[in-house]
C-alpha cells in the first residue's frame, strides 16, 4: 500500500482498544502517510500522548485551546485532511458524531471536515447490539460515513463476543481502499454498481451435532463470506446473509443465523429463487451424524460409534434449479490438483463462477485475514488474485459476478 502524500487524521477514542490505534498509526506511517493524531481525554487514560507523538508524524492534538498559533484547530485539521479514521470509536463518540454534539476537539474535527471518514467501533457486545448504537450506525452510513465493523473475540474483563475492534491491518486496508477509490475519480468513495440487485451470500462453517457439546465441523471462520456480504451491501445490493458465524454484520443486511447444513439448506432455499446473484462461500459439511446423542457422551463409556450420512449438496441443488438470469458462485477449498478439481466442480454443479483457494498455501483460506484465489468462469475466463486482504478478494468476486450477470442479462434481452 502506498499512501505517500496523504494526510490522515487518526482519531483515538477513550476505550481499552486504544492500544490497537498505536499499530494503526505505525502502519499508516510505514505506508507513507502523514498521520495527525487527535486523542480524546478518555483515550489518554489508556494510552499516553507520548506514544502517539513519537510514532505519528506530528505531536498529539487533544484540545481546542492548547495551541496559541492555531485558534481554530478543528477547522484547520478537518480542512487539511485527506481522510479521517476513528479507532476506536466508542459508543459515546459515535453518539456525539451522529447527533452533532461537538464537545471536544475530535468531534469538532469530524463535523468540520469534508474529507471521507472511517469509523471503527469498539465496545462490549451488549453495547454494540443496543438499538441506539445500531440506529446511530445506520444514520452515519446514510451520510456516507464508512464503517469497519468490529469483530468477535476477547473483550475487556475477559468476556468474549462481538464488539472487538477490527485488526489494524483491516483498518489500514479500509483507509487505502477509500483513498484509492477517490483517486480513481469516482463520484463517491463507495461504488454503487450493484444497485437494484438482490444478492444472497452464505458464510461460515456448519456444525453437525454429535451430542449437546460436540460437533463435526471445519475451520471456516466466515470472514470471507461476511466481507462479500458487506461489500455487496456497500455497492448498493439488497443483501441476505445466511451465516453460522458470530461476526457482526451491518444493520442494512438481512441476516439469517443457522448452525447445521440442513438449516443452511432450508434458509438458502427460501431466498435463492428471487436472487440475482447467489454466492455460496460457506464451508458446508459434507457429512452429518445420523443420530445426535441427547446427552453428553461420557468418556468413561468408551469410544462411541458415529455413523455419518451425506448432507444435501446445496450448490448442486441450486445449480439444478437455477432461474434464468441468475448468477451462481461457488467456492472450492483444495489442497491437491487444485485447479483441475475446481474446474470439475464448476461444471458438475452448474455454477457460473467457482472461487478456488489452495488452503495449503501460507496465509490462504480458513481463519486468515488474507486470501489468494483464482476465479474460474463457465465462459472460460480465469482471474487470479494474489495474496491480499479478504476485502479485496470480496470485491474481485463481486466484480466478476456482476460481469457475468450483466452478460447474461444482455443475452436474454
């Protein structure tokens, strides 16, 4: 990533995740950006000013009145920014920004700027899921604010759940994406090339119960599928996300939570028929236990005999009943003879596109924040995306799906 010549304001809110903003600052500077750190009073309770002053491009700013040479710092900082990124954005900070309550330097800068703004929320799960927070997030998005949704993981106090600040590498990737798209001369930082399309996305790995505490599963985290859903939403599509993952999703996405292959099959079947594009990125189990024990199987009872039966091949079923004009995208995680196996799957399932990733390669596939894929098309085209963050892979998959869908729509006119 090359951010040379870019002036980026890094707003740091008063949450425990402020420590991650140090890494965000370092990565931005390493990419060539001029980073202007603006800290709230609360942020300084978690990370010292000296840390950011040393790692950023200039000393920390935190007050409307601490610089005798700049009587209106909020306007000079806001007007001079190419982009503002707020990480972490606390519930209080989000509320103030949404309502225009300019009570400190950072909120004044946010209101005084015309530069693009990226907000990276971080808070406890209960707070993130509260209707007031979600309403504020919807309002900010409607105003063109970009959001890097929090992930799931360990929170302050030992809790685990949604609300964990996104990883620094993802935040910096979002900064680059927004600035790159603006540099390309688009009307806004987010394209709307999927406006009017209905997109269905599956994500995560299914869990097939053995007993109330054990299951047959796989290593899929759902990150790639969730990013496809988020990018489709930001590009204007009406999105239904069928997922097994606990990763948070934007309020504007119609989300259906499932756990097993059978539940995913029923949920996908209910919405696929009216979809323009279906992206089956979920890692659906091929087999499920014939019978799940009602109670936990005890170790003392010896090794149980588990009889497996095949699950429904959802992709193949979708391919068999695919409506005219629908674009069907499948995924293939391979380790040997990757492309040959993927091509066989592409044609056998009657898919339009097949996204292949060799999960034996470093940094690729399950649980990683990066991916490397080859997008194979039934029309014979082949697009390779080298190792990059999963957001860019999501955009590449959607771009190819849009191309195929547009070609199909034109052919049937």
